């Protein structure tokens, strides 16, 4: 038996649905056509659609291009319209060496005034490129000394205190030590032995015909040995810092020698009021090696001090170091001899100098490169009102390292320089109501001022440029290029 056959049934024709779909497609096409028409009309009328004289700008451009002159008087009837598009026109003339082809011409003084454009005079002055870094003041390590007694003993007298100014050779303190007395005694004994050997040699030399040659030779040897011992004893006292000479004591008797050696190195004023017979021969002065200021002291009268233990610290503050910390990415910019200006924190006083040392490594903690400059802080410009040195150690501050200097630079405000899509330009007056762009390159910058570099041709550098409002002129030039179908060459370049 054959299975039953099922026949598919067609849906009934629906005319209403077909008409709705056709209407939807027609409405969409109509909308697209309307938008295309609006776009075309907007482009053709500069989006004014014929309202307010939108075609006047094209007429003005054509008329100005034909006459090569300011169109302000020819278009006075449009002055009251007041829109930005009607205020000015871009004029394209024939190429002229040193001049721009494009000019922006205003139709009236009123239109120019509405834009807020201001002319700024071009300055000729020195421009400096500087690197700002942090710095700190330090003592000159080459002129800072930690002083100690050269023998162990007790402090007999303290003459200088923290903050005192000292001169070279000034006594800071006096130490009493038995070692000093022993070395002085050895010097006196060595001198007596030398004189005895010399006297014996002179006697034998006078009767050398009656003595054996061996005796004379022994006398000469003993004399030379005594001389060596005396020289060694003299050197031991010199090593203590005492200024002693064998020749100064040879012509004196024993008492005079002992008296002179007892107070060696002690200034008479330190012994004022003291019986000379009570003065010990064990005294050893500690003196300043150079002029400076006492910045450290750790001793009192009667205190025992060890040999080599720091007691005083003296530094010469006439020269201070300024250590500047340069970021490692700027390390390649610094060089020996570059001028610097240093301003201590809390002070407006400037301390000039030059870089005289650059570290060979980057600080492992701060990751900065240290450079150093010397500042003569005792110079007249660095003195305070009371004669105090104005530059203090361990003071932080700001340093300006001079990288470049142009003595005769053309300088304008930064707002005067605009990027027109192709190059940097400044706008200069080319008539009462006309401005033209001049291509420039940027030089050194300092604050809100920038140097402009260009070959201005026979016309020479401009005397003034547009400051405030220069962006309005730049926008008009760019807009005119777009309308002519001339694309920009790229983004802003610095």
C-alpha cells in the first residue's frame, strides 16, 4: 500500500505587508538623499546656507587676490555682519623672496579689534639654556683638617672654642706629656755628646803627629756618630710639631738651652702670670695648620687624650663646595667649565661658579651624577650685613647649569609662535589691516619667552609680531588650505 502524499501549502498573498516594506525602503532613501543635499549645500555656502552673506568670503578672497592689496576699504559694507568668517580673508599672492604667499587681510579696523589681536615688539637680548638641579653646600675637603695630639697626655690649656676664627699657627690647646719632656732631654744630651766628641777630635787633630792614625780615625767616627744622634733627636722634636734647629742652640750654655727648650712653641701670652720656674718642659702646643674656623672640638682641661685621637676640626671657609645632583638622563649635557648659578634655600642671593669636577659614577642610592663647583664664599658679594659668611655648609639649594648661551637672540613670547600644520610661524604686520606668516625655527627657551631663528631675507627681522590672537590667524590659514584641498603634512613637531 503506497503511503499518503502530503502537498505543501503556499501562504496567501499579503499585499499590505509588501506595501509597508516598500514604504520603509523609500523613506530611508529619501532621508539619505536629504542629508546628502544638506551636506552639499553646507559645503557650497560655507555652512551659512546663504544667510548673512555666506558667499561674500569667496568674493572677498577673489577680489583681494586680483588687487594684491588690503581689501578693508573695498568691503566696508560687510563690516556690520560680525561673523568670524566675514572678518578677514586669506590672500594668496606671487612668491616673493623672504615673504609669505599667504596673507590675512581684515576688512575693517573694527573687525580687527574684535579679534583681540595685539602686537608684541621683538626683543634682542641674551638667551640662556639652563639645567635646574638640586644641590648642597659642603666644606672644602682639601682645606678641612681633624687635628690630634701626636703624643698621649693630659690637656693643660684650651685656647680656642667652637666657632672661633683662627689664623695659621694659632695655638688651639696645650698638652702636657712626659714623652715631650723625654725627647727634649734627649736633644740636650745629644747636643752635649756631640760637643764633647767635637772637642776631642779637635785636640787630636792638633797633635796628630804625636798620636796614632787609628786614634784619629776613631775620633772622627765618634764625632760623626754623635752628629747623627743629635740630628735624630732634633727630628724627634720636629715630628711633634716643634720648630727646633740645632744651630739655634749651639752658641748657648746649658741653662740657656734648657730655658729656651722648655717653652718651645708656647707663646709668651700663654705663660703670662706663671713663674718661669714652674713651667713644665712637658708642654706641647697643638696649632692650626691654616687659617679657618673651628667647626669641631672635643677636649676640656685635665682630660687625658690619646695620640692620634681627633680633638679639633678646623676648616677654611673662604672656599666652599657645591655638590649638584644631575639626573642620569641629563648626564651627557654637563661638562667641565660650564657656568653655574647657585641659590641657597631661603635666600635670593646668587653664587656664581663653574663646574670643576664630574664624578665618574652614578650614585647607587639617588641614581644621580654628582658634579662639583667651588664658590669663594668669603668674597665681598657673599658677605652678610654683619660680616658673616652667607654660604653655610649643609645648606640645600637650587643650581642652574648653563648649557648654551646666545648673546644676540630674537626673542618673542611663546604664544606668538604657532604650528600651522607644516612649520612654526609667527605673524607679522604687512599693512594696516594685513598680516602674514613668517616661517621660523625655535631656539632657546627661557620661561614664557622663546628664541626664533630664520632667514628673514632682505626685509630683515620683524620689529613686532602678533602675540595674543595669533591662534586666530593660524586657524584661518589652516582652514583656507583645507578648503583648497591642501592637507597638512603632519602633527605638531617640537
